[in-house]
C-alpha cells in the first residue's frame, strides 16, 4: 500500500529499497491491490519482480472490488463513475484482473483477493467466477478481505459441495486492539479451511509505541477520519499499549516486534501483513518472525486486550458447555 506516491506513499527509489531489503531478509509473499496509489503500486511491484527475475519465487497477491473510475483512495474524494468498474460481479472481476495483470507484467496472480464485498453479488457467482479463473490458470488461489463472516462460510460451503476451487484465506483487521474478528471470522476460517491474514497488525502504527496518551496532536490518520475506522486513541487502547510496552521492555524488544509476534502466535493466523515507508522500518518488523513469546507474556497480552464478549462468544464458553454436557467441562477448539 505504501508503494507509489500519495498520502502514505514512497517514491520509486524508496519502494525499490524496501522491496530489496525484504527479499534479502527472505521475504517471499507480497500483497498489493489495484487501487493502491491508483495502480502505481502494482506497476512498481511488477517492475521490481521482473528486474530481480524472481517471479517464480514470489507469492504475488493483489485485489479487486473498489471502483476504478471513482476511487476515493486514488482521487482523494468519492465521485460518480462507471458502476461496472467495481464490485464482485463477473464483469468487473474479469476487467480488474486483466488490468492488474498488465500493470504487474505477469500472466497469473498467486492469490487474488476480493478486497471488499459489494453487498449485492450472489456468493455463488463469486465462487463460480473466481473458480473459473483458477481453472483457466490466471489465478492460482483466491481469498476474501473485509466481508461478513457468513459470506466466507457460504462460499467455502458452496465450493465444497460443488467440488470447485474455494477460498483459502481471509484478510481482516486484526491486532491487540482489534480482536472483534475472533467472534465469527476466525472460527469460520478454521471451519472452512482458510488461513487468517491480518491487515494493520500494528493498528496503523498505534502499537509501535510512537504515540503518547498525553499528546495526540499532529498524529494524522489515527486521530480522526481514517481507513482504520474510529480513532485508535481510546482509553482502552492506551491501557493495552501500556501492557504491551511493559512486556516489550522486559523482553528488550520494541513494542512493534512484540505486537507482531503476538499476532503470529494467534490460532488460525497463517501470516501477517506489514508495511513500511522506508527500508529501515522493515528490520524490526521482520525480527518479529523469530520472536517466541513465552506463555506468561502471551497470557498478559491476551488478557489485557481481551474484547468484551458478546452473545456469540458466550455460546462456546465453559459455563454453557457444562450445562450441555451435564456438568463436565469440554475443551473447545478456540485455544
């Protein structure tokens, strides 16, 4: 998302330095989208991969869904455009993929994400269209991002019953301060054989520890309207950050490393996304992959960030299980 000029972007030279540093560290999974920097992210990434001659070594992922003719992230504001240039219908999926393949300079994508569900297209059509693209060799696998849990579950079920390619992963916001997906999305992923790929595991930088509770002035996208939903500067989140900082100090690691390591320790998480605007930011992020948190630290972080349980969570809680099984506690899948 940071490749290409824009509000959060890096120029071509910096983007190339980030890519090279990631590759030198052993990185082999790269995630982009057709709307990032108005398509420039895909163009830059495609050229970097081609110049390095590493297409067969890279798991290349991109996305479709947001409208190409009225893209608020690229244009700065929403506008009217071609309604067929967005959404999850067959017409737009083919259009978007063909455009992405041209910008990326490749004839196939390893993992193709539905960036967001349009709320209209039937799930059966989405499964059919993406499955056809798998069979045609234009994509190897597909997954869903930012969608209701039921939609991913229904897609996996339809694919299984029809004996056709189904989704292999879901991409959702998931971090110490954003754990609501544990109620429905994570169980659905487990049941449907899908990996969980968190986006914004550092909560837009909040969990890096660079912000201070006593002064949130000049903090840009995190303090007001932002693509991460409501402001991250809540009392609850500050308390979670305090615990994270304490644990990080004890481990002599940065808060960002510990926050990323916690995410990687979560059940169902297959990998996690990171982002950087300069190569130096990668070092700590990559170091998190080798950080093994002991049970005591994991327990403290998990307890401090525990979401308020809703109705769904109560259905698999120990008291309910004991009522169902005659007073005996039956261990569930969740941990």
